[in-house]
């Protein structure tokens, strides 16, 4: 069981470390993900769409609250993933 957990956990830890390193490097180099790029990613997340397939801000807010996330945390996660 411990071996299984290590095999599952190690790649996730590596991915997190690489993500943070890339983010730090980007900041040092003056590279930044624009708010517009982050907005585009958010409106394309299907979980935030209404029955007609359009982005719905109320659904967005409820989904964040249900996950215990703030909009700032989500935006930071998206920025890191786009870096």
C-alpha cells in the first residue's frame, strides 16, 4: 500500500514543484499570464455554463463556494497552468 501511494504521490509532487519553479522563473523574467487569458480559460470551463452552454457568473460563484475556493485562488491556479 505504501508503495502504491508513493507511486501515485511522487508524480503529483514533481508536477507541483515544476509548476512552482516555472512560475518563479516567469516572474523573474517578467513573464506574466494576462488577466484576459485567465478570463478566457474561466469562461471555457463547462462546469460554469448554464443549460444553454453559456458562461453563468452565478453558477461560477456557487461552484467556487462548493469547492471552498476563492476566485483569486482559481485565477492563480489557472495562471500557473498557463505559464
